[in-house]
């Protein structure tokens, strides 16, 4: 894959900007520095990979960008609004209106069908799509009335993705979405994310330990010890279906 180092983007103003983010957790008498002055821009309709070993700060960064956690210091701006100035209620409004989350574990409700699991989000979103539409986008149009126990791990993850995108989020934040899946199933999940990105133009961030996945994204940010230690842009992207690991 041909890449080049870059710190700029030709897509205009960023959708989200983080400046000097620091996060310190107190464990007893010990301060744990999860983030150490991280700054980054995320641009409209781009897809970014966040790579790095466990403990490098990837999930902490994603949680702050998504409004799930507060920074100890620094600022985050989303389309002109300073998120780091919001209280918990303000962050809840931000998440509800703008952010879709996908995690390694699916967090589906076993007693609800795929459609009903997705409807949990559409019932509180401002401008949702129909649950059935979201499930068709991720390739589950024939599984609308199936319960989680009747679906494979990859299908359950795609239900979780449908639930995340049914609110039409401007940001889709994915933390190890293929981490619990084999290669073949993981590619199906990545194809669903790829399709969503193409159809909705959602700014997408993928946390992964799997460097191969970076080949399908616009930019790659590598984290280490609470810093972004490398940034590069892919001069050409491959399709999710072409990935092998």
C-alpha cells in the first residue's frame, strides 16, 4: 500500500477537532496518563483507522470524541460547538443526535428481534431511518425477525451496526468491531461499514489491532503511550472484500 505522511486534508473544515487532549485516571495514589496532549482533525465523509497496542489510549480517545467520557484537559469541537464545555445532559444530546457507536461485543437484547433491537435507537432519534432499512443496508434484510440466538456472531455484529447507523449519525465510532470474529466474518462486517460510509457519508473511525484493516481507510493514525506517534494517508484504498488476515 502506497502511503505518505500528512497532517492536512483537502476536504475543507474538519467535522471534529481535538486540541491537546489529556486524560488522567487516578488508581489509588497512582495517576495513570491515558492521553498526553492528543490533537487531531476528523473530516466529513472520511474513514480513519486508529491503530496501537493495548493501553495506548485508543479507546479513551474514542470515548472522549464520542461524548462518553470527559477529558482532564484540552478541547473538542464538533461543527463549531465545544463539546468539552458541555455538561452530561449536553453530551447526551450530542451523542443522541450525532454519534453511532459499535463495540467489540454486540450488546443486543436477547429477547428482542433484530428489528426490535434497532428500533430501540430509532424511537429516540431525531431523524431516524426505518429499522428495516438499516438492517437491509448491512445485508440482513432476510433476518428482520430473528433473535440474536438465531444469528451468527457476524450477523449479530451487523445488527449492532444497523442499530448504530439507524439514527443517521454524522460520526460512526467503531471500537474493535471485528475483534471477536474470524477473518471471513470480519470482512463481512467491514463490508457493511464500507457500504454505510458510501451511502450515508458518515465520518467513520475504526479502532483495531489489525493493521490490515488500515488498507481500506483514508487515513491511519497510530497511537503509543497516549500520543499519536504516526499519521499517514493512503494514496489508494482497497475494498474490504480484498482484505485477508
